[in-house]
C-alpha cells in the first residue's frame, strides 16, 4: 500500500511538472458531490381497510403520513379506483354506489415529495324486501246501505320495503272499497275486504276485514180503532158525529228502532202524545210483534189566544192520524188516517182556572140584605165579565140571553171571533128591592148562534162553570205551538 501511494504522488508530480513547462495538456477536475436529499414523505397508510358499507352508506377514511424530519406538512388528495362502486369526497368520506369493491387512494404531497396509500372498501348488495305480516283495522264492521267506514292497514317487514297495500273486496255488490281503504256498504249481506302488501320480495301477505251490511227493519204505525170509553167500556165511535173524549188505538211496530213518542193528530193539530220510556237494554233486532197503544184524546180542547180561549179543532170534516217518532230522527213516520166529522157543542168557561166571573156592584153596601134562605139581594146595578165563549162550530155568536129569578132588565154584549176568542159581558139593572138581582139562580141562560131562538149552549150555574175543563186547555197565546199540557 505504501509503494502504491508513493507511485501516485510521483506521477502527479510529473504531470504538474510537465504542465509547468508549457506543454499543451488539459486537466479535468472531478464533479462535485451530489447535494443532500430534501426531507420528504416516507410512507402513507389509509384506514380502515376492508370496511363494509351498504349502498348509499358511508365510511370516513383517514390517511396517516410519515415524513422525514424537517419536511413540510403534507397535503392529501383522495380518489376512487372504481367510482361506479364507491365515490370519495375531498375529506375522505366514501359513499357506496353499487355492490362490489373499490380501492380508495390517498396521495400525500410535501414539497416535491409524494407518497400514496390505498385501502379497499366493500359495498354490500342491498337486502331483499321481506314482508312478515299485515294487520287491518277494524277487524269487523257492521254497516247499513250507503254507510261508510275508513279502514287502515300496517305492514310488518324487513329490508327496503315501502309498506304499501292494495285494497280489494271479494263481494263488491255488498261492500266495496276504494284505493285508500274507504269501505262503502251497498246491499244487505256479508263481504270480505282484503289488504295485501304491495312490495316485491318474497310471498305477499294479506289481512281481512269481515263486513256485515244490515238492511234496517223500519218502524211502522197504523190506527187500529177509534172508540168511546163510557164507564170504562168500549163503544165504537160514530165517525160522522165525533165529540168529547175518544180512545185511539195504534198498532206500533218498532222494527229495529228505539221509539221516542207517538202523537195523535186531528187535521194536523197534535191533540195527544204518548212518550216511550228509554229501553231497558240496548236496542237490537226487530220487534217480535206490533204493540197496541191506546191513547185518550179530548176532541174539545181549547187554547188561550190573547187571553181568550179558542178551539184547537173546529167542527166539520177532519182526519185523525198518528205520527211516530224514533230516537235520532226529527221526521215522523205517519200512519193511515181515519176521516171523521167533528161535532163538539159550543161551550163557555170563566176567564181563569175555574175562577168566578168578575162581578161589579154599584151602591150595593147600603141596599143589600140576606133572606131567610141565605140568598143575598142587592138593589143596584150588577155588571159581570170574564166569560169566554168557544165556538167549535166556527161561527160567530149573534146574541146572548141572560136571566134572573126576578126578570130585571138586562143588556149583553158578544165580541170576538172563533179563531181569535169570544168574550161575553152583561149588565142587570133593578130599580127596587123587589127587583133586585139574586145570585142564587142562573144569570146566563143561552147564547144563540145564527138565527134566534136556536141556542147552542145553555148555562145553568151562577159561578165559574165550564163545559171545557182546565185539563183540556193546551198551549198559551200561540195556536201553532205544540201542546204543552194534555
């Protein structure tokens, strides 16, 4: 080794020496050593690797970058090796597109240095829709024709199902159903409504609704007979001469309804009512047989109009009928009608509930005495009022005859009409004690309708007498209003 070194030194010396002597010789210097490598990226690792996601699902990828000391902070860019399988955003969020696998690459750049890392993402095929059951509500329904009910359905499933159903009727003539589940009753009978799952997949499922359509059994009413009831017995009414109290017997078949009330009418005017009590048990099913209801009717009813009494039904041709009302309906069920001729006698009453006629006396205190029979006599003028006259014949009275036991002079007034009320007033004037007015005997003898001397009514009581008792007075000040008392 030493010999070789020396030889090299000698050779260099000679070369230098030759150059110094002016010989034309070129000497080349060796190249400089290469610069030190720039700090850069050593490795890139992408995670997670082998992740499974669903179509439409996502997974966040991360990139771990290793660099040399002093290297600049790297930037990361992302790319997918199969965008048809999965896409990746600039932040590394991967989204599944279709079943299969895709390589997701992260590229790191630091200065002029780059590095790459790759991870695989597996996009799973979507699961199939699987329907496990269908439930329909209501399970049963009972309807009448034209009635509707809204049905609903729910679907139990796994996988990407919509949960939709299709509706159908096995007997649409009895009950039909719309696409939205609205059931409509059409005719009596039984029908089945189905709700079937509409998603593709394995076998579909169905649920059923049992529908019963019931045709209502109508209620009916008819007049069986019209009778008098003298002394508790039954006598057929002479239909051409009807007056006073009568008994109307009705045949009532409630069907499958709940009855409310039964009205007796004469020419549309309600003259009697029977109210039915609520049923002891819920109504259901038709009645086994019609029921006979007998209602007492006073045909000589009066109403008060403007303080005076007027007949409810006037004499002449009329019709007796029945109106049956069922619970839940304002429209009555009408019966047959029985034509009659009403013939109630005209009547009088005091103005009030059996109260006395008003009597005014002039100069009576000093000129009165009571005889041995207990009768009080006045030597004075006696004025009386408060007498109502009811003209069932519908004709205005023309005169009044008033009397007393001594035949004193008198004057009487009749005012009003049958439909507005008729009042009767009178005055007795006696000038001497022998001609005084005695209240022990009748003071009103007769009221004449039409040409005298044909009396319609003869009154024989001195105080508060009436052919029409207060039990027969109905309503007050309104002829068109329903009767409020019977």
